[in-house]
C-alpha cells in the first residue's frame, strides 16, 4: 500500500494537477526551492487545508479527521510557547496528543542537554529547533511531517537534527517526510525523493534506484531533470 497518493490535485494557483505516489519508506525528502509549493503540499497531506480539485489519500484513506490523527505535523514557523519551560512543554504535549511518548521525549532532551527547568525563551535558536524535532519524534503516529526543520540553522545543528531523525524515528512503524532546499546535506539520509518546482512534482523516486540506475547523486539527477 502507498503511504500517500495524489490524484489530479490542484490548490489555488500554487499546485497544478499533482498526481504521484509515495510508497512506504523511512525518510522521504521533499525538495524544492522556496515558493515551489512544498509547504502547501504538506498542509494538504496533514488535512489542514483542502484541495480545490483532486483526491489525496494517506495509507489508502482519503484525508479526513481520522487521517489527521495518524499524522504528527511540525510547521515551518516556530510554534513553542516561550513562557513555558522545557518540562512544561513536554507535559503539555502529553496532554494534547494521546500518542505522545513523554519518557522518550525526556530521554532525548537529556541526550541533547536541554535543561528541563529552562524557559523556552531562554533557549538558543538551535535548541528550540532541537526541542521541536524532539516533540515530533516523540509521537507514535505512523506519519511524521516536518516542514523546513533545518531552515536558518548552522551546519552542525542541521547535521545533528538529521541524525536525530534517523536514529529516533521508529522506521519499522513510521515514515517521515522532511521538506528542505538543503539537497546536498540531506541526500545521504533519504530513502525516497520528492522534487518540486513551481507547484509541479518533477520527480518521485526511490533514492537507491536513482543511484543504481543512473549512477549519479540526487543533486546530479535534479540538475538533469531541470536541464
């Protein structure tokens, strides 16, 4: 069964007749320049907006209230409450989401040296980004979605976040879609590639197949597609 299917999906003037299939895979990279439609596509999958035309299915079921319960969505904008402490933030997540694994979240905050009694407003930008990723990874939802989690961060922090996603996503039971324009940095971590440009899906392929069949890196394949 496919993870996500799009059939002739349109959304305002942003997305144009999208039809593609995403198979169940571990780490799925949604790649494209700013303004290519990545965030809109992710909001559609999460059921936060509705398409003008077409059909979207998650795990074979048309997007609805039930499918939203199977998705952990982390938007691009920072969504933490600055007045809360790290520990209070974890407790709030546990109240909001029945599938939130607080013990896992606490283990990850200790691993990345996030002090439980420090208020969010006192954390660095990198540590706030780490906490947002931890909150998403601590959900047991079958599909995790992260919209531009690497944006504006230094290279070391981006690498740590990518490694955290690989190590702490339960890949036997979960898939994760990560949108970014940092192609070279994410390539080694990806199982499947979605490549968008100007509201169109130019490529949806297994990364290993791309390497074996074409003998090129993901970045090289993207350059070929755009040529």
